[in-house]
C-alpha cells in the first residue's frame, strides 16, 4: 500500500454544490430553475467528456510533489548519535518515569468494571504519533502504560518506508497490578499525514475517550489531568445541535496558556464561542470530537487545503466551537535524539507564520459556516450549543496528587472585547462559493461584535486583548506570579501565586485530591490575611475572614463548613508572608470512624483590601 492516505478521506464539496443546484431547481424563479438545469446537464456531461472524448489528456506524467519528497527524505533519514547532554536527559527522564505511579486502583479499570453503570471512571485510548523520534516515543509509551486508565495505545506511524510492529515496543502493566498492559495497535501510514493521523486514529479507538501525546513531551501530571477531564470535560455540557457533550482538557506551559487566552472568540449572534489549545503536550478529549472533525472537513462548504489538513490541530479545537480547558504547569520536554527530528526545527519553517495564518483561517471558516443562510447547509458537525462555564480547577500539584482550584482569574471573558463597527471587504467568492454565502445585503448589521474578516493578522487581535485597561496581565507578571501552578509547584516560599485582584465575597481557593484522604491539619504559606481563617459559627468575623469547607469522599453531603479545634497557629516568615497551621475538628461517620475528604476550599466572607498570595499547602505532613 503506497498511495496517499489523505486521498481516501471523503469530501462532500460536490454534495454541497449538488444541494445548492437542486435547491435552485425548485426555486420560484424561472431563471434560477433554467440555469440550474443547464448546470446539472453540464455537470453530468463533463465526466464523459474527460474519460472518453479526450483520452490523450489522460497521458501519465510522473511528478513528485513536495509531500512525496518529504516522505522520501523521511524514509532515507538516519538519526545522528545523541549528544552527552541528550544521554543525561534520557537517564533523568527514566528516573522521573520510575518515580511516578497512579493513585487509581487498577481493578476499577477491568473491562467488566468499566462496563458497569455505577462506574465513575472511563477507559482511555492513547493516540501517539511517530515520525523520527523512536526513543522519545518509547519513553512516552513506558510512562503512560503505568496509568491503569490507559487501556489501549494506537501508534500512528507517519514515517513511510519504516514498518513498526508490536515487538518494537515494551509495554508493561501498571506497577504492582494484576491488570494487564494496554492493548497496542499500530497503523503504518503509507504517507506522512502529520496531525491528521491523530484524529484518524482516535476515530478508530476502542474506547470513547482519547488521550493525545506527542513524542517530544512527557506529561508527568497524568492523574491530575485525568481527574480534571472527568470533572469538566468527559461528557457533561455543551451538547446541543451537532454535539454529544464533552470538551478538550490539556496541559500547557504558562506562557502558552497566556497566548491561547488571547485566541478565544465570541459572537453570540451566530453562536460562535470557541478557543484554541495544542493537543500534543498531553490532552484528553471525547472520541466523538475527532470523528466529528473528520466529518467537518467533508461537510464544510470550503474545504481545507492539504497543507491545512496536515496541521489540523490548528483547526480541531476551534471547530469544536467550545472553550477548551487548559492547565498551565512546568512541562517536561523530551530531547534525547540527534539530528533534525521535528518539523519546526528546520531553517525553512516559519512556525509562527504557519500558526497565525491557520488560526485566522480556521476561525474565518467557522464564522462563515455559522453565517450560512440555509439551515440544511449548516450541518450537525458544527455545534452551536452554549459551552459550559469555565472550570475553577486550574493547575496540577507538583506531586500529581492534587489540583489547585480557585475562582480568581486574571482573564476577562471574550465578551469584554468590543470591535470596530465598519465592515471590512471580504475576498471575492467565485463559482458556487458565492451561492453558499449570505449576500452582503443580508449579513448582520455591524454592531461591534467579533468578525474575523475585520482582523488582518492574529497579532492585531492579540493586541486588542492587551489594550483592555487594567484587565490583562503582563507576560512577566503572569510567568513569575500569576500562573496558578505557582501555588502548588512544590518549591515552598521560593515561588508564590498572586491573585490579579483582591478577593471579593465568595471568591475561593483550595484543592481537589486525586485520592481522598483523612485531613486533620492544614498548613498554608502565603499572605498575611490567611491568618483570618475562622470557624463557621464565628459570625463576628469581618470581611477579611476566610471560611473552610470540605467535601467527603463520596460527595454525599456536598460542601460542609468545618470547625477548628483551636485558633490558627501563625508563624511570621517575612514582612508580608506567614505560615498558618489549622487544626480541624474530626469529621466522623455514625460509628466514629474518620471520613476522608476529596475537596477543600477557603471561601472569602467579604471583599479584601489586598491581593491574595499563596506559596504552598501541606496536609498532615504531606507536602504538595
């Protein structure tokens, strides 16, 4: 099998054109009926003319496209020996992998348990791409197979001429478990389809949920991201027309999260509300999103170019028409092989130009699809249901045993942007493209809402976010003080998270635990107002007070306010930093047995005067 795989992906450009012709044939306008009939006859005649009337035009001419040349170069590629630094990185990554172990009980991921109606977990198919980084791929496989919720791994081999098989990889069961290793499936693609392989593979997954990971990143927060996904994104909300619920949950670097916050778009008049995320640094998503994305490419009136299909990650999240969930943290890169092993490393690749151009094109295509005049030409694969509220689960703890949660965010909603009211000219649509667009006379009146055709470059759109007075963090502040992971990065008072504004009444911060645990003592390091944690019955506490609430292991009682045994113990660490120790009264069941908790949060009783700073948590000696 040596043909180009992308050629087998169905497209429905012809179907959309035929739909427009048939609609015109039944039009009340006689001119439209006659014109459409003539076009239909011509359409039926052309294939006969090409195949039989002009046989000489089908003479075979062999030409190699740039994609053929790329495949040939990949087949002939020989990796260089790794450098000494790369060898040291490889050994360090092996140590990291061996130090990580899932908190989930493997038995709950047996096939019979997963099929039970009472299960709260889901089985996952991991989708991994391979091109040249074999050692990096093996590290990722070795790592993710330690987590019992990964029940299947599909490797999409994008390197033509190199045949991979199961014997090339060593899959192990989760440590100390009777659960077998995940099932391994390998697709040896006849051509390099780049990112498109992710969604072709996910659509073939045995499980309803997919995990994406490129071979140049090690996601050491597997449990945390999985818990986040189960809570916010595995299937609740955002269904409506064209969707079955569910969103993308991703890891990313803090500076990239800041960038992606600027790549959120909203226009309520046409049910546009979407954002961007990369998948390759560790992402969970429902399988149906990938299957739908393949349908979107065939159902869209304006098809993707081949170059765009190869970088389809730049379209996938945006065409989901929902805001993805991201958790910023210190990602772990994999750089253990010599030679040029990544497309973005080449001297002839302007990576940001590719990204900016495709992001703008993706949002323009989605915008036009949602503007289509006929409901029949706005097919179900393009969802319009309003997305669920943003999750307050913000970042993984350094030990992967918990997640930091807070209502405090420095980012305004997409609706905060107001746009110019003048309508920018659109490029001409030739042929049937004009039939598929609303004519200018019936476009919505320009009203200051988002229109991507008014944006000439994504940098221009980013600058509009940054120009909102007092409402957007600077890069420096976000990286050093604003990213949520700084509260739980395991570095104590060396790094601290700071809220962008003083907390208001009902603002909160806390933890979600991967594995429930009994908590009798909480130790916090942060700003001076943390001294004001009070028991719920203290009604005389003012606006500066914080109140502690927890959720039991089974969630049966919801959020419960907690009492303190004594006044908080306070130790001054600096001019504006203290350590607070809280001793909690026991939470027991009917038989006097301590009840583990799954969540805890501190809720503000009133508007504070200064910003909140938080450096670390400790639960009964368990340092986070």
